[in-house]
């Protein structure tokens, strides 16, 4: 299974986990390319993990001769032309899971089509996220007869994580509180400006409200600026490993815990909606039953659009609107409960893609 970065790895993990539990006879090799995925790969229950070399004939040939796979599966979309060529010469079956392609993707360009079309044509089985993805994958060169709609395995991944959170762990028990809690995840400075203003406005009506914030960038300068904002507004602030339920602001200064901290949320704010880089994952808080707020730049996020459609999320254009949304949720338990239930139900309905994807991969192994 090749998953170039962490995002693709999150889609690969539920399938590999099922394969390990149901087919212990199968050896699993996991490759990646981005340095950000190296730490992530260490938590994978696989027999082999490493960077995939550059896509040259000699290096791809050497990698395949060393591993001798029966099947090679790509997670999401990223095919490697020389790797697929070399795999085909060795009669390795080729597949793809959770395949998705935006309508405006650069892979639809003439140059990309020229470079990648042959690689997509060689795929023996492809699981698309939905029917529109399937249609666009055909335009890339994937043969229509090998595509089936299997869904997005991220729904299984976030659901599994939410269900497995240990409420008695030190992190959970240390931060547990009866105070209403807003968890803000993967925020950029452009998100934090309206977030902080809205938080102080909301606390004027809900004085016990606390904020748990996990910034996207964990530089000393950025973390210090958040602490200075809190102090300036007479808010008690503490780093996550020293904080308790009494802190007004809990500052998350390490990676890997945000998915668990959403378990403490009455409501969530997800960063990226006020930033050009795009919205971060809204499924993680939704899986815990927390309604999600985010900024106006969310159109490219399929998950955000889906949550808005079922009433599990709200998009806001500024601090005033965010404060209004937070008050609507926090001052009305029925409204909050319904929005959270809508969010969680949407994630639950998306489950099952991992099972369907595993069936696809097992056919390649047969």
C-alpha cells in the first residue's frame, strides 16, 4: 500500500487494519514519500515500512524485486508512472482505494494527462469515493469496467478513533470539566483573529466557556502570541500537558492529540476556512457528536458541504457571525444536541468503505 503523505495514510489505515485482523497470512508493506508520514507510519501494524524511492526505472525495479508483492495498491489518487510500469512487467496486480478527484484538479490538465494516463489505464481495480469521482477517473484514463463506488475510508478511520478514545486516560481525565468547551483544531493566524474575538464576545454571555486550541503551526513565536492574547484578556492559559479543567485556555503544543481532544468538545471550530490552504478535517469532531463551525472558504471540502447540508455545521464569515453561532449552540441545549447528533449521524452513514475496499484488495490478491 502506497500512501504518499499523512492524509492518504489515514485512508489506508482502516483497510490495512482490517486486512491484518482478517488475513493474518498476508504480509503488509507500507510506503510513503512525505517526511510528515514517517512518524505516522510507525503506528501502522505492518511488516515493512519505508520511504518509496524516486520514480526511476532502476529504483522502482529494485524496490519491487526486494518486496515481490502480489498486489500494489495506491491510496487516494497518486499513481507513479514508472512504478506501475515496472509492476506490470512483473505481473503485480494494481489497485486504488478511496479514489477521489476534484472537478478543478490539475490532474485534468493536458500535461498531467500525457504524463499519467498510461499509469491510470493499468489499474486493475479502483474504489471511487462516489459516482462523480468515478466519472472523472475515467477521464484520467481509468478503465470504466474496473471502477466501483466503495466510499471514503476516512469515515471508518475517524469513527474508529472516536469509539476507541480512553476517557480514563491521563489526558482526558486531567482536562475533563463541566465547563462548556470549544475545541479549535488546526488553526492558522487568519482563523485565530476572528476566533479569539468571537470567543471573548461569547464569554460575555457564557462566562464559564473555555477554549482548547491546537494551532496548525507549533512554532515558539506562534504559541507565545496565543499566550499573550490570553493574558491580555485576563484569561488563565496553560499548555496541554500542564493544564487542568480550570484553565480558560488550553494550548496544545504537540502533535497527535487533537483527534482525542475533540472528545471534550461541546462544539468545535476547524481552521483553514479563513486561509488559502483550505479547510482541515471536519469529520474528526463530527464523529464525537460536536457540531462544527468554520470559515467561508470551505467550498472545496466535500465533508464540510455535506455537514452543512445535514445541519451538523455552520459556516461563518467573521467574528460576529461566529459568536452568534456559538451562542445559538451553547445557550440552547436542544439546538446544540440536534446539531451534534446530525454531525455524528452523517459520519456513521459514511462507514463501511473500509470493508468494501478490503474486498477490492482481496480480489487483487486472489
